C-alpha cells in the first residue's frame, strides 16, 4: 500500500483480508455510535450514508483497493464522480426536499481518508489474525508491536513488547487496530523464540475489566474493555468503538456475548452479505432440481444438509423469558432452509425476506404461545409474516423453525385459538 500507516502490509498475501471484507453485508447508522464494535465484522457501514446503493459503491471501491493494491488517491478518484452524480459529494447534510427530513451526510476527502484507512486496517488485521491463528500450534505466543516513533501514542507504547498466548482473553479486545490511524500489529513467536530472546510471557488473568467509556461530548458512555498494566498500574483502553478483534469477531462469532444492538447489526450484515446469498442460491437450485426428480423433503435434507447455520435474529429479554432460553440468538439451519424451500414453493420466501425476521421478532402484532414454540407476527406493506422460534430442551440454543407470509383469514383463526400470550 502507498500509505505509511499501512506499510506493514506490504508483502502480505491479501487473500484473507479480501475474504474478510467481501464477506460483509450492509447496515445503516446515521451516527458512528449507532453501529458499534463487533458489528463491523459482518456489517459494512458509513456513518450518515443511509442509501444501500451508495454503501455498495463505497464497499466496491474498497474491494478494488484491496485486490489491486491501490492508493487513497485511486480510491477517491474512483468514488468522487459517482458520489457527485448521486448528490452525495461535498459538505453538510442531505435534506429530503419534500419532508424536510435529514436523510444523510455528504462525503468529502477527509471522510474518505478515514473510511479508507479504518476499513483497510481492520481488513488486513483480520487477515493476519486468521493466518496467525492457523499457525498457533507452532507459534503460540503473540507479541504486541507498536511502531515506537514520535507519533506513537503513549497508551499504545506501553503495550509494545508485551507477550500473551494466542488464546489469552487479552487478544479478544486488544488485537490491533486499537484506534483511529493505529499502526500497531502482532508478531508471532515460538517457545524457542521466547527463550532465545529472553521474552517474558504475560497472563492477563486479573488484569482485565469492563468500564464505562465516554463515546460523545454529551457524556454518554458504553461498556468497554480495559487492561491494567501490572508493572505501572496504568489502564489501557482502545479508542471508543474499537476494543475488539476484527478477525475473531468475523470467524468466531459469540453473539450471546454481544450487547443486543451490536448483535442485531451483526445479524443484518451476515444476512445481507455474499456468504449467505451464495449458500441460499446453491440450496435453492439444488432443491428445485431434486423436486423435479421426484425426491421428497426428508431425502433432500439428508442429501443436501451440511450442518451450516446462519444467525437470523436477536430476541428481546421478555421473549427470552417466555421461551425459557439463556440465549438471545436465533439461528437458521440449512436443514430448515431446505425444508422451507421444498414446502413453500407457492409462497415466495425470497432470500431478502429473511432480513425481515429481526423486525418480526422486535415488532410483533401478536405472539402465540405453546409448549415448545413461539410465534410472532408483524404486518409490513399489507402482508403478515410469521416466525416460529423453538428453544432446545437445555435452553441453550434457539432455532427458527419456519418463516412464511400469512393472510388475514389465517391470522384471524390464530386470534380465535386462545393461545395469544401478547398482543399489541
């Protein structure tokens, strides 16, 4: 890369970085505080960009940068004409001429610089994390490396040379980047390296805590991880919005450990990304051909299922209590998706329709209860949708059992069933 802050990436194979970035879907937030932390691992967003086509233009330009080793100037030159043509280039906010509502924030060179550096740093670090994790058996010790020049922040300088095992909880929060324009990285070491170089391994046990971190000038805070240096007693915190590992969040999601708002954005990014779209398309084609060949759904599920799953929703606390579940995450299995594709041929449930599941769970018109299932409904554009969520016997996992549109007559019948546990 032709930027000093990313010079460490020269010579690195970019495949993992490209894979990480291309796998992102989209989510929208007007202010940067709305899409937080780990949600960025699966959801591409730009604060104030409220149109998906604009987000797609920006993401595609960044993909080209990663694939072709382009510069910030290349990035801006490719985007500026598109943004100008669509009215998104310049300063200030975009106002709807009819309603007077503020609908977005324009982009300019300064904002493009931030978008360029932040996204490329995260992508390259996610790629490094994945490669280093794959080699952890041979090189299990990870050393934090700061640049150590006159631009290095004191907080980052104190981490330079600290060594933790690859699976130490420290790396869940403080694998770089740890802030805007952070140039830190991680070097892997073998046990022989530690002995040869006289490096002392650390253990973060008892050194990590969660504290309230200010996120704006109004005094609002969010919980954030902090590490206390055992030698100096100094506390280290990443910049607000950082404090998480891009690689770990992307490839080892632990959605039940995320705050609900972060998990929702993560889910939206996953479902609108290419990985789910590719799997859905492959299963849709395979089911269609198998049905033509006269195979039934049980045979299809046995033949086509591979154990894949995708997060499709996040439950609210009241609904977790109704279900008796310990988990907020709702998963869609390939087994259920195959069943849906086979049985709902006449009721079109398209790939994009699964993006509605979260809205159904969050904004139901009524909830129908039963012994081991939970139905929720929402009317959207004169159409009812029903999502059936089932919890496992141990209360540890929630699975989407079915999702499909209903008509007014079917909903009226359910209203008469006497099983309503909540109604708007």
